C-alpha cells in the first residue's frame, strides 16, 4: 500500500468524531485527573517517563515554537535543595493567612517532593528561534502558555496510564532555577512530581480539605 494511500485512509477515519465509548472514557479521565501530593515511593520506569514526554510534545504552541524544556531532576542533592526551597516558601505563605485559614493551610499537604520517584522541572525557552516569533508579537506570554499546554497534555497522558502528577508552584523561581543550572534564557513554568498515587479521587484535594470548591460553569461565563 503506498504511504500516501494509507495516510488518506487515516485522515478519512479521523475526519469524523470519535465514538461514544471514547468520549465517555475521555470524560472519565477529565473527572478523575487530580493534582496529587501523596505518592507511593515505587519507581517509575524511565521509558514510561520518556514516552509521556513524547506525548506532552504533541501539545499546541504559538507559532509551533515548541518552547517546552524538560529537566529530569535525578540528583538527590538538587532534589533536597528544591524541597528546602519549597519548605521555606510554604512557611512564608502560611504567614500570609490568619486564624482558621492559616490552620487549614498548615494542615494541607501541598507537595509530594520527598516521596515522588520522579521530579520534572518544566521550563520555557524564552529565546527559542523556533516559530520565528509568529503569534507572539503582541502577546509574548503565549510562549509560556504553550508550555502550560504541554504540562496539561502530560498530566492527562500520565493519568491515563495510572501515573499521578502534582504541580508545585510554592517555590522561589529564581532559587529553584539556580539549583537546576539551566541556560539563562529558560524560565521556570512548573515543577512537577510524578509517580504512582496513594489514592484516587474524583474531587480535588483542596475541595475535600474545605479550602476551595469547584465553581459551576455559568459562574465563569459572561455574555456581551
Ligand atoms: C499552575 C498550577 C500550580 C499549582 N501549584 C500547586 C502547588 O504548589 N501545590 C499544590 O498542592 N497544588 C498545586 N496545584 C494544584 C491545584 O491545587 C489543583 O489543580 C486544584 O486544587 C484543583 O484540583 P485538581 O487538579 O485535583 O482538579 C497547582 C495547579 C496549577 C494548575
């Protein structure tokens, strides 16, 4: 079969929508994706991590710039330094609340840095030549938005394989970036923990803890 003919057949098949069973599975995945901070310490196969990064790179990006840069943080010393940056910032953040809110904040677990088998720092290459600037002349931040798209794609791909992801943003980005010794043009977008979850849930941990609920879709909508 000529390559072109088979490509056309594939296109033909994907011209329509996916079927109900797929849609139900996708809805399930979206409902059961969670930000996870409680990991089992069992390792994640490196081949699986590489596969997930390949899927993440299918994300959309402004001008097709693909500005995502991934750093697998394996070094125990660097990991401990990142955990220390988190502890410092988390303690500082707690001071920003008072009374019951502070007590609730302190009671929550907001990172799984000590237990997660995989630490993945995700950066944006602010000076990438890819895409030749298309689409970001007036909104340069779209380069970072593109990296967020990749993280969300990774999140779903991981969850679909039973792998949990936790996003840690309670960090001083300059301090965390210094620990990781990356090119100066890279800015930190997310520091992720990946691993096998201790539990699964269809409701955010912050909602279960009484911190913040999900709003209804109409509370996010304006009409003009
Ligand atoms: C940009 C971003 C940063 C986040 N940073 C943290 C964090 O530092 N610590 C934490 O516990 N959760 C963090 N989260 C997870 C949110 O708390 C979580 O997504 C939200 O409570 C909804 O829960 P769900 O993801 O399980 O649906 C972050 C999520 C995003 C998208």
